[in-house]
C-alpha cells in the first residue's frame, strides 16, 4: 500500500478536488482524476514530505464545527472593537503558548485555525522549546487565552493527528 | 446575468443580503486597517474580510447558481479550503518580517527570541 500508493489520503483529496472542479463523477473523470492525483503525489515524493497520521474523523468533524462557531464569534468581536468609538481602553499584546502537540500536520492545522479566527495571529513557532508566539488583539488575561487554545483546539488536534 | 429575472425573489433577497453582509465585513476590516495604530494590530483587521466576509460571498454564490441551475453548485467550497490553507502563509511571512525588524531595531514592545 505505502509503496504503490504513498499518502493515500492526499491522493484521495486531490481526486476529490478534481471531481468537484469538473462537477462530474463519470468514469472518465474518475479515471483521469485518479491518474493525475497519483502522478501528482509521486512528483511530490522528492520533496520528502513528513509522515503524518490522521485518525478519528469524528473528532476532526467536531473540531471543524467548533472552529466555524469561533470564526463567527470572533468576527463579531473584532468588528465591534473596530467600530467602538473609544479605542483606548483595550490592550493588545503577545502571548507565548507552550504546546504539547508536535505532529507537523497538526501544527499546520493549528496555524490555519488561529489565522482563520480574527483577533489572533500566529507570529512565531519555536521548534526547540515547542512554543508558539501569538499576537492577540483584545488581550485581557493571558492565562485564559493559553487555556482556550490548549483546551479547545490543541487537545482535539492531538487526538486527530498524533 | 440575463437569467436574473428567472431567479425567485426569496433567493434574490437572500443572495443580496449575504453579499451585503460579506461586503460590510470587508469594509469594516479595511476601516480597522486605517484605524489601528501598530503593525501587529493592523494585521488583525483584514482577516474579517478573508474569513467570514468571503464566507458570506461564497455562500451567496453557491445559493445563486444552485437555484438558477436547479442543481447543487459546490465549487466554492474549494475556494474556501484554499483560502484557509494559504492565508496563514502570507500572514506568517508578514508577521515574522515585522518581528525581525523590530528585534533588530531593538524595540521594547516585542518579546525577545528564545
């Protein structure tokens, strides 16, 4: 399996992208898409992408729903901050968050989540200490943010990717 | 756009509402870009347009073409996925460049490197 079809999940994703773009599941589209996806993954191999694992799709689904909810809420919060007349009584600042997650794809997913929720920006990852530096627009309590990121996202990402 | 008249009014209304919501979020984001003081604060503002803002526009597009063509049109999901996967790269490049500049200039308000 690994020899003939390395990264089966990536191949399947590429095939799905091809089928959605073509808006068809006819045998022709599936065969052409399948050949192209396998060839694309083969061409990726010289870059030596890190091995990853993906377990518990159900946990991934809950995480997606949680993140979607958070995107809506933080959009609302940031929009309010921008439109509020008095801008002075708000502090923004940096927070360094110690991580337990080490899987490279998990970290990439965490970066996407943090960027996708307005109000938090991923600034710098330190691989030696496994910490990440975030900039937070409305920083009230550092500890609350560390707990939120770890409890809401990191725990589930560890379940899925490690 | 010549088929616009064939669109039932509920769908037209909903599409217009979603488009307006998305546009409003993008506008608020741009306004924030103008309003905030430091680089690190400014970088937060346009994410409104690139997350929920574009989300509303894409939902509007899916609704409009699905109703018009009487079949589910789902390409837009790919745009969402590609946006989510690629924006962190640009944002990280910008943020790290700013951090590097501030550290070399010795500004006090950025944390030191570990």
